């Protein structure tokens, strides 16, 4: 039985990856940050009491800011594969918290790579590492973007991801570590955080339809992104670590759509006119914008035999259906006298 350690297990990608690996028969260990409230909603359906026989999912408190804790966890888990998905991943917030973002996104990846390197040196074990990159690393680079496209980051988050990418390449070349860099373009799902633009839109659609809010405030509607389904993209992560040699791969659909197109698809699926409900708020503009991201995943298709399965419109409708049902539950609570507030933060 293979063992995998996932940082960022409780995030969107971490939860889908945990599901995927458990179905493959892995024993899965996840690094989670300590909080005063439970933050494991996305993996609660996977969790079993560790005292029960046959349990294959285990959670460990830890943080990418804590190198000693990382070393201790890796020594305890003895993983065959490590997936570094942990990050402060909200691009707009990275402008407000640049130092924290840099520490977790870039230096956090370095801490993890060093911990793996030390573990291998001490034990002689074989460990393969997946480093989660981002299409934001391309920023203002011309589209379509491939593995050979020079990076042009336009946010503290993107700069941090570029540094983490090159740390991975350096440790691969300097120490022979198996480090695969996945340059994933935007990938969404019903588990996407509610402060990300796609989920803000689909949550608002459900709530507007059920009379819980009337307005949705957004920034740049002309930004174009290559949107895929997170459940498809975690398979690509796994495939990278099954390859004979470590390499860097773009993971994308090869299609681009504007925020405006996402709005139109989401609101029309619910029978609504987005122009009656969407208003502009300059707070959601970035100091430096990324206008167009469009990935070319030819290398991943050829080398990994990977391709996306869920098309753009199906993804949007999946998210709207989920959030309409969620809003229906909120409507029931509101009708019973509970206070249900609109979400316009982030």
C-alpha cells in the first residue's frame, strides 16, 4: 500500500486528490492547520475514526511555516509521494498580505523540499514530490502558454509560485529529487472557496434565485481564464508522479472564457439576467491585472495520456446546481427565523 502526504488537504484540490488516492488504494495523510473551529468540511465525508480497522485517511496538525514540524511529520508518515498543495492561494489577498503569502507559497515549498531531502538522506527511502504551480506564474506572458513560455508574474502570489517552481527544478537537478511541477490553469468545482470569483458568482446565483440577496459585486469582467474541473486536474497530479522521470507540465483545457461569459452561463442556467444583479466594485480590482490565460497541455496529453473530461458549460452548471440547492437550504433556515447574511466579502 502506497502512502501519500498532502499539504493543503482541506482545500478544494486536496479533498479531490484525497478521494482519488483513496480509490487507488493509498493510505492518505493530510497536513492541516490548527484552528479554533473545525475546517475539515471538504473531507468530512472521507474521514473515519483512526481507531477503526481499515482506516486509510489520517490528519496531522502542521504548517508550511514550521520546518521542524514538517520534518517530524514526514518521518512519522514515511510517505512514498508528497503533494504540496498548501498555499495562501487567493491572488487579490496576496497584495494585502504579500509577506505572509511569500513565506507560505515560496519558502514553505523550500522547507518541504528540504525536509524530504533530509528524510531521504537519513533513510535511503524513495519519495516523489508534486509541487503545485499556477497559471498565474505566466501573468502578462503572451498566450497560449506552454512549459517553454517565460514566466511574467503579476502578483505576490504568482511571484511566490515562480520561486517555488524553481526551487523544485533546483532540487531536482542539484540533489536528484523526483520533483514534478504541475502548472495548473484555473480549475473550479462546487468545493471552490467562496471568495474566488467563480464560486462568488454561483453562490450569488443560488441566493438571488431564492430571494436571499439581490446584488453581486465584482471587479474586472473582461479577464479571461482557462477554466477546468478540479476533479479532472488531480488525476494529472498523480500521473506526474507515476512517470519514469520528473518533469514540468501545463494542465489546462485549451479554451479561454471571460468572467462575463462565466456570468452569462451561470445566470442563464438559473433563468436569470445577470445584468440586473451585477454591480462593479473597484475593491476587487488587482493593482496589476492578468488579462488572458490560455494553456496548451499538449505535453501532458502526449506524455501522461491526460485530458480534461468536464467542459466549461457543464462545469458552470454543476456549480450552479450545487449552490442553488445550498441556497434552498438557507431559504428554509431564513423562513424558520434564522438570520442568513449575504456574502460580499473577498
